C-alpha cells in the first residue's frame, strides 16, 4: 500500500550550486548525499517532514539523469511514493495496465528497493515507488 509521498526529485545541472541554494537561500537542513550506482546518480537529500526534496545529478556524467539534463536542462524529475509492500503494489498496478521501466525493483538510496512507472502510464509524470529498508523511515 502507498503510505506517503517519499520525495520529490529535481534534476540539477550543477549539484554544488543547487545544494547551496536549498541550504543557504531556502534555509533547509541537508540530510546528506549518496551515490546510487544502480541509478547512476549522486543524490542530495533535504528532509522536509513528512517528505524530502531530493536533488539528482549524474554520477560520473552518465546515465538517465545525464540524458534528461541534455534534453531538458534541470527540472522536476519525478515523484516518489513510499510503499510498505512494493512487490504487492507493483503486481496490483501491473494488473491494472501500468507499464514499468524495469521488471522488478532495484536497489535505491538508503538501502531501499525502488521501481519506476513509465511516464506514459501517468500523464507524462515519472513516478517512483520505493520501499524503505526495514530500519530506515
């Protein structure tokens, strides 16, 4: 079941500059950064309970975020819903005709499992579903 809006992700062409903007200009506390090899991204997290803002930047200049930035520059990249049972949610949504970008969930930040729904299934919005690691909420 979907239990929360886990995060809103923004693709950024300059990670350091964007981190400064959120910390210094908006005064948000930074929750750290993490390289997510499976997604080829470096992510910076700004907790804004009960959700987060996540800045995503290409890891080593490659991957889907690099492609997105080439096409569109920066911008809102995806919404992520938190799930308490990702496999059940994927099965239910697949049965309703949703198309996913992968066959099964893959490793995400903070030890979570994640999967993305194809934007054409959601009026052009890329939606991620994630199930946090048992010890991380």
